[in-house]
C-alpha cells in the first residue's frame, strides 16, 4: 500500500480527530485513556491552526487508502537555550504499522528539522511498547535515559525510555 506524508491542513480537522481517537483508543501506551480524547471540531480547529501558523511547531500526517493513518507532532521551544531541540509524538493506526509509515513520518521531521536549525530530536516511549522501541532503534535513535513512573495506565505505573537522535544537520558534520 502506497502512503503519502504531508503537512496537515485545516481541511483535515474532522479526519484528524477520527485518526487521533482511533489511535488513542486502540493503543495501550498513549497519554489518553480509551474514550478520553473527544474534542469539538471548533477546539480541534483552533489547535490545528496554532500548529499550522507556528514557525516552531508542525504536524505531519500519513495518508493511505484515502484516509489518514498516522501522525507526528513536532514541538520546539522559542527560548534561545532550547530552540535547537524538537520533541516529537508519533502514532500510526495498528493496521498500518510495520509498513514504513512511522519511519517516513520521522524522515519528514528530520527534513523539517534541517530547515529549522534543530540539532536534537527527542521522543519518549513506554518501555513495554515493543513496536515503538523497534521503530526508534531502527531509525538510529539512541536511549538517553529512562523516566520512572511516567505514565499511570490501568492502575499500573509505566516507565518511558527517552530516545534522542542528532538532527540530520548534526549528522552531516555541522556543529
């Protein structure tokens, strides 16, 4: 199945709500409990508008079979001391996992990072989320540390691994 990676558009708002709801409901390792994510179209539109117009944030989506099947949020700070760092949050519908979509979304963020002088890309992954661990290791991210008791899911605390990757700019020798 072919997929397309692109920046999100305000026209995607309803499909994006559906995508996030589906991923949050089917994954045991997201920030939301099943059914907890339920924004209005208006509030989701405002949230998307902030990302679309921000020079320090972006959302990329993956399309396949004429639907949105994955996303990656990228957030950076505007503070001089931390503006070189991007934090990402990534999700792919279960049915579409292990088809290169996660890697393609990370590639899009790496390209975005080159244009935004990002030196460090960071992601947190629940230690038991084997598919996400495999993805981030597979694209060259390194474990930088472990965050104890980061998430509380179904009555149990879970640790998260802090993955980082030097940006493509850093990998090409720029310092």
